[in-house]
């Protein structure tokens, strides 16, 4: 039995399957209607795909931007941690240089330490690290840590024990200072 005969037999026996309708030569509306429906369905599907593509592209752009922002934040974090650990050594070199007597300043060791200190300071500056002045300024908890009070103008910084540092404008170490208590010296 051929496929066509089997199909006809199933139709006669009440099968759910239907034979495709053959277009009538007299009536062209069935064909046009089916094509119109197919065209409309395809247009809807294309619209959905375009929307999905646009959303995917926007998500990708957001991912790229977020990844770049996180990368920069991580680099800043690592730089801050490294610089913070280096600052005590910078302080020690600075104290060594400022505490060296005039007679010892002409030696090769002093010049080597001075050169090393200058190189470290230049490197820190290239990373965006800077110091800020405190003596004579008004105490600002965002920049200063008061460790003692001394006679002098109230709220004014009298002395600086440890320099404060900023990394690209953000305070990474507060200056340790003494503050006037309002008593005359």
C-alpha cells in the first residue's frame, strides 16, 4: 500500500491527522491568508530576535564596562596596599637623612641613601602618591590623627610626627600631629 493510500485509509477510519488542503483554483484567498499569517509570524519572530540581540549587546557592553571598572579598582587597591606598606621605610629613610650631621653628609653612604630616597619618592609620585602639609592647618579628622595636645592656638596643628599621604586624592595614611589646646605657650 502506498503512503497516499495509507493516509486516505486513516482519514476514513477517523484518524486525527488531516491531509493538507489543496488550494482551489477558483479561490485564491486561502493561499494569501496563509502567506499573510506566515509573514506576520515571521515579522513577530524577527522583532523578538532583534530585541534579544539588542539586550545581549547591551548586557555585553555593561559587562565590559563593569569588568574594566573592577580591574581599575583592583589595581588601585593593590597599589594602595603596597604603598601603605612602603611608607614606614620611606619615613625611616627621611629620618636618617634629616638626622645626619653636616660632617657625615659628604660621604658616599649618605649620597647613596639620599639617591635611593629620591628614587622611591619619584616612583611614589608617578603612582599618584603625594604628601600634604599639616603644620599650621586646622585639625581635620579626614586628614589628621591627633596624638597629643600642646600649648598653642586651639584646634591648630603645632607639630607633625608622621607625614600624611594621599593616593590619587584619597587619604591612605593620616598625618600624626599634635594640636594646640588653647593655652599660651
